[in-house]
C-alpha cells in the first residue's frame, strides 16, 4: 500500500513517518523546501494551498491513501490570520479532495474537539458541532468538504496532543517543562477540561485505521478527562519539577485571544469497544513521553 503523509514535519506527522508499518511505501510531504529530518528519498515538498502543485504531487505519487495532518494549528493566531488559516485548513482540503479523486485515493484526516462549543462535553462522534473560534470553524469546514466528497474518508478527531518531536514549536508539555526547569512561574487554567493524547499513540492508532480500512468519524484520545491545571501537576510530578511554580487561573482571567471550549472532551468508546484502540491516559502518556525523550536521539 502506498501512503502519502502530509504535515510530515509536524508533531503528529513526524511520528506517523517513524511508525509506518512494514509493507507500506511512504511518501512524506510538508511545505518546507528542505527535507529537514525526513529522509530525502521519501520527501516531496508541496504547499497544499497551491492547487496545481497538489494535483501534480498526487498524480505523480498515486497513493492508495493520504493521511492529512497538515494544518494551521495556532489557535490564537488563527483569529488574526484568518485568510491563511482558511487557506491551509479548508482550501488545501479541497485541493487534496480534487486530486485524490483523480487517482481514487482515500483520505484519513485529523480534526479536533474545537469544532464543539464546550458547553456539555465530552462529545460523541455524531454530536452537533458549534465551534467558538476561527480555528474550530475552519476545521469544521474541512470536515464538511470531506463529508461532501465521494471519497472513502476517515475523520479522526483528537485533542491536547503532546509528545516528542524535533525542531517544532513546543507542545504544551514541552513548553511547561522548559518553563519549570528555568524556575519560571506559570499560570495554568483550571476550567479547560478534556482528554490528552500522546502523539505516538495517535500515530499507531491511525496506522491501525489505515491497515484495517476503517472509514467514518472516530474520536482518538486518552480516555481520561482532566483539567489543564491537573495535567500540568502530573507533568511536574513525572518530570521531577517544582509544582509550586504552577499557579491556577480561570480562562476568563487568562485572556487568551481565541475563545476556548471549556467543558470539552471526546468520548472514545467507539475506538475502545469497536476497534480495540485504547490510547494512554495523561499519566501513562507522560511516562511514555519521558522514556522517549530519554532514549531517542531524534
Ligand atoms: N496539536 C494539537 O493539540 C491538536 C489537537 C487536536 C487536533 N489537532 C489536529 O491534528 C493535526 C496535526 O496537528 P499537529 O499538532 O501535528 O500540527 P503541526 O505540528 O502544526 O504540524 C502541521 C504541519 O503542517 C504544515 N503546513 C502548514 N501549512 C502548510 C501548507 N500550506 N502546505 C503543507 N504543509 C503545511 C506545518 O508547517 P509549519 O510548521 O511550517 O507551519 C506543519 O509542519 C492537525 O490537523 C490539527 O488540526 C492537533
């Protein structure tokens, strides 16, 4: 099976490339001209917002499936850079769909709990979306593009992704570790709750979906629902850092630029009970993350 992985330099994309199962031929793409840490033999740079470039890439590669992790993921910046966010999250999706139709490829696409408003989470796969911010609106629009297409598709929604990666904007856990190591006090919100997701777990789960030709909408995250503040305390404990530097704050007082779904979370029963996919809870994920950081040089 030939698989095209988009966003291969990202927090998830890097690990998807790393855990590609034997027997799969991988082609990896991202927007940067330089292959960075991806092996040059499998890397094909492409700006997914460029329709002709996407068509050429997919005509040439002719993948059986595309795993689309590329996205504009900076939730706060999305409020100000709306045109770019829409281009990357929605127009790129349209470009992928059009090109995939020509070669009859399926698409496995990543989405988010931010499509929900956080008034009554955790959410099931068929609950009604109502995004609060522009990032969530763009991710929902991308879902609609895919759902309206004739392709075989999967939408895998996840949330609070963390884990090892190289040369990336740090995830929440990486950011917190560096702050606490420097002895910097931090304020962490107590009223944003939901699941957490280790990137390696998610990558392996996605490969399971591809191998078993799963199609449809699925929530993939750790089962446990936890506040960001409690998660931060687990980070401090597991990485032997000073928890007294972690100060509680409410979302109202924290004043992030984009609105956040507060009482969020994804119900993951479908993944666990119909597919046998159980991802790590917060503590288990952090322990695996720590082991990877200690053992992996890249
Ligand atoms: N991170 C989370 O907490 C989280 C939570 C829920 C859902 N998700 C979803 O999960 C997926 C993967 O997230 P992630 O955290 O791995 O994202 P990420 O680390 O931001 O990686 C996304 C990759 O896409 C690339 N990209 C941006 N614009 C592009 C373009 N025009 N053409 C081609 N590639 C482009 C980015 O390059 P640059 O770095 O140069 O921009 C980056 O390498 C996304 O769909 C995201 O919405 C993430």
